[in-house]
């Protein structure tokens, strides 16, 4: 006879939230939804966005020129923090990182230039300097207001 202990429900803070299904979905699905949020944000302001692939790469077509974007999406953890990993500061194929944070009540959308994100990334993987991470605790979220593009209330999101 084998015994497996039940793992902690890493999404229990999303129970009965409009975003519960999204929080429980795969990292790839969360990333795809994060890219959709970025596209809708800019689109509602008359700025076209081309999604390059389903891995969080897009191009924002602004009057001042195109920006190559990297989108990273995270759900709020049980420790009340967002955690984005696999940020590649040495990769030349992006100008801007959009961090999308999904909490039970809101979706947060931040925009960082390469220089701005480099000031807050930390080493994220043992054995390599190529991959970095960012963690934002909910209690410290106001420190990142200069980079916050929008806070989207769950009430303003249609799920379909």
C-alpha cells in the first residue's frame, strides 16, 4: 500500500473568486490570458498590439515607434505575493516587460522598461545568471505605483 499526502491547495485564496478557474489553470494559459489583457489595455487606447506567439511576446505599435514586449503573468500566492520568473535581462528581443498580477479581486498591469526591470530583478535560478525573478508582496504593492498602468476590478471583467 502506498500513501500520498494531500498537497496544500495553492489556489485556496481564490475560492469563489471570479478568477478561480484562471488561477487554477496552467502557467501557459495564465500567460496567454495575460497577453490578452495587455492587448486589450492598449487596444482600448487606440494602440495596436501584435501577439507574436503564445509565450508572452508581442509588439506594441505606438506613434513613437514599435516596442517589443515580454509579458509575464502571476497569480497571488498563499503568501500574498506575486512571483514572476524566467525574466531574461540579457535577451535582446524585448524593450518592455509587462507584469500581470492576478489576485482574487483585481488584475494588476505593470509596465517596466529594460532599465527599470533590471533595478528590481533578483537571481531566480541556481547555476545560471541568465534567468531572473521579481517578487512583489501585496503589502508592498504601492511601491510599484509608478509602473502601474491599470488595476482592473473583477467586477469589470467578463468571463466567457
